[in-house]
């Protein structure tokens, strides 16, 4: 009888483990949505020349950005919802964990999006992938 109970428990636990694995993979995918909406800002000049989370040296002249859930090295199209302008940037840094904004862009990207005077704007992010998009 003990063998039967042991066998039943093993089968039951195996089923629960596979259900848990499926749930956790769904949770991971949800943080990498293909389209996201939120508030964008741009970096302060004090970060120029410092290392980013990816190890690259930060430059206000590059088209890069900070994002908390997308993998480093991911390219995204950022569209300013107020004026329709868009730019493609590479994620190479992370935001502070308490920051409520979705993305922090370089000044060059903010200029292309046309929001340097306001400092922040509502944006749409489209995940393009790890390969640089063809121009």
C-alpha cells in the first residue's frame, strides 16, 4: 500500500511542477510585450561618460535608452503620441527601480521625438528584436 501512495504522490507532484513551469513562462513573456505605452523622459547630462548596465559608455549623442524589463541589446521604436514622431533606439541601460517611467532616452533621441522642452511625453514602444533594423 505504501508503494501505491508513493506512486500517486509522485504523479501528482509532477503534474503540479509542470503547471508551475507553464505559469512562470507566461509571466516572463508578459514583461516582454511587443507594444508598450507609458511616459518617456531623457537622461540628465551628469550621466555622460559613465558606464551603462550593458558596460557601454553613455553618450547623449547616441540613440540608446534605459528600460527595466526588456533585455539589454533590444531595439525598440519609440513613438511620441503627441506629435507622431518616432525613433529607433537600443536598450543598453536600466532605470532606477522606483522610476515609474517606461523609458529614459538620450538627448539625441528626445530631440528627434521633439520633447526636450517639456522633459517628458507619452510614448508607444514597439519591440523590434535583437538585430539592428535595416534603414
